[in-house]
C-alpha cells in the first residue's frame, strides 16, 4: 500500500490525481440525460479518508446550451493534513471546453493551487497561480461531460475506446482509454449488494482507475492506483461523516432500566421514553403501538405496544384497490421496483395463490426469512430487487423486501424504523446484563380496514404458518419489544438521511424505562 505524504511535489501530484478521481463519470438517476448530483465516501487503506461530490447539469450560458461539471472534495492526505479541492468545467454540446477553474488547498501544507481559464477562438487564456498565459486549445480535447458520454455509450463486455480529455490543471489534453471487462461482480456498496460492470480506465502519465457501473449506468464504486484509494456512492450525510460508515450506527443501542422478559414472546409492553429534558416530538401511533401518556412539557411519554393477531376471517382480499388513503402504500418508489418481473415472481411464489391479505402477509414474512442470509448491519438500504439479487441483508433489506412483496401482491405496506429489545445473551462481545434496545426495521401491512399488521422476518423464530387454515399458527417475528419511532412509505432516494438518520438522532440520549412487559 502507498501512503500519501504531503511534501511539496508529492502533494501537488496527489492533488492532481485526486482532482481527477473526483471528476469520474457518474450518471444520474436521469441517465439518458447524463445529469447527476452524487456524493462519494472515500477510503484509504480501508479507513474513511473524506468525501467527494460530483454534479453535472445542463445549463445555458451566453445564449447557448452547455454542460457544467462541478466537483468538490475533502480528503485527508496525511497525519493532520486535509486537502480541499474543487473544479468547475463548462463545455458546449460537442464537448469543447468553454471555461474552467480548479483549486487545491492543503491545511498546513504547500500554498494553494488555483487555475482558471477561458477558451476563445481556439486559444486558452489561462491564469495559473496568478500568472497569465495563452496556449492553443488542445486539438480534439473533450470536457468531462463528453468523456462520460463516450464511456457509457456502450457498456457491453469487451467494449472500449479512447478520447483526449481536457486537463484543467495545465490546460492540456491527455489520452484517456477505457475498456469494459467481460464479467460483472457482486460488490457491497456501503450496505447495498449490486451486480456491477467493471470499467477499467487509464491515462497517459500512469493513472489507472476502476469504475464499477450499476443500474442506470451509474457509478456505484471505484478505485485508483494512488495507494489504496477507493470511493463509494452514498448519501451526503454518510459521505461527510468523519467516522467510518459502520460507526454511524454506534449510538443505535439503548440499555433499559431493567431486563425485559422475552420467554415466552411478550405480547404487551409499556415503556416510558425520555431524552434528558429534550422534547420527544411526535411518536408513531397505529399498528401495534399507541401513546397512552405524554408529559405536559413533551419531554417524556409512555408508549404501549400490544401484539394481537386479528382473526384470519376478518382480513380483506387482495389485491386491494388503491384508495386515496392507501395509494401511497401501494405505489412504486425508488426502493420498490413494483413492475419488475423478479419482484412480481417472488411475490407470487411466496403467496402461492392465497387471496386473504393476512395469510398472504404471513407467507411473505416466512419467505423473506428463509431467503435472505443475514449480513452485518450497514448504513445502506438495498432496493427490493437488489435484496433479491444478493439474497443477503440486515433488517433494513428484510423490511424493504417484505414491503415490496406485499405491494406486488396488492397489499398496502410501509416500513417502520425504531428499536427492538435483545436480551443479555445477545451482547457477548459487549456485555449488557440488562439487555438493550437496538436500531431495527420492520414492515407493517394493511390486512383489514384500519388494521396494520406487523411483520419482522429477521426475528422469526422458525415456526411456519400453515396454508388453508382459518387461524394462522406459529408466531411471527414481531413482539411487544418493538418500539416504533418513524414510519415511511419508502418514497425516497435518500433512505439513510430521511429514515435512519432521524432515528439515530432520536436515540442519542434516549432513556427507556420498562413499565409493563408481558
């Protein structure tokens, strides 16, 4: 492994290479247009080193359509030294650069490096670290948006090509070559398991890069030969966090004032929640949970969780027709690819022709339990189809997949984020004699008018509900130690930021007093 030491020459070379990696092509959700606004977590020798952002948009300048590519980043390049970088390149529709600027600064390192220029009539009028010069525009050089379009034009195995890429650092053109590997590989991208296409890229001067392209021709991960640098597509809050992604889950454990009896599985529990005088805000009600008491100042509340399985005969038939109040719980979302054949087939196979919504839901719970292999908890959320492809995941993948299978079967569903209790035997590596509540995700499905029924595949005890009986036998994964803190319809492209992060922030300083477990 190569460690970057920010001496004057080494630091400048590192800056040039890191600016280049921050400008890697990463198609946006609107892939056919090529626009993107993506955040990357960056690692060096397996440790979190910083973050990068790539934003590529169509715009208009001087009365003509242009592409604008902007990058920024913060990366630790040595003990106590951080590199700050930013670029902005404007190019016309054919890829010729019209203007650019780039900067690199080091905390406590060499002087800042700033370059900018304007291209007029084939001449680059550049200002480099305060010194002006004019040079011919490099023949055929393309801006980063055009380079991106060339690379993703064909991602078929064996495809490849070469272009001249404009270099803002010195206003030159450099040959850039790429080839698409003949195979794809399964990669864990901060909790997401995806089949990704390997694209190898190299430049004159020795820089070699690897991009792993996934759905929508989007870059989900990459690496280069500058030491052990690698980067992963994620959300802004994860990218900018100082800690490693897994450490973001550290505050997700709360020890109660006393143990909770877990044998047999509790069907009723009461818990007083407080946050050291800070207001609790609104707590979810519905499903198995209700708020039975709230302090006048809003700083504490008692929640009651009651698990009662409704008689199977009271459940309504599926598929349920969308109503104004249920349409959002039946809709496709970025995390539930509702029309995808794999999701539809999985749902149909799991249910096996049942039309009773409750029985169907219990079979979905069992199918997810038997299909997904447990994986270490991560900060990412796989989509329903990604979970099917990888067959691995934690409670977030299980909850999303169960919600997707339910919607594919015409049963309204929603994801619940909160905490669940694990007794003392669970915490062997970090003893907690009273046990602890930990961050967890589960699913609720609408099985009758106004009746949201909870499913938790990851906590199922192995009993199998039988088909064709009036009353389902066997206990599912849900019990009265599940405390809901947030409910989501999964209509988000930022699940960590909008689902997990609010719960993690709520857990910071949370106290749980066990009042009435049964």
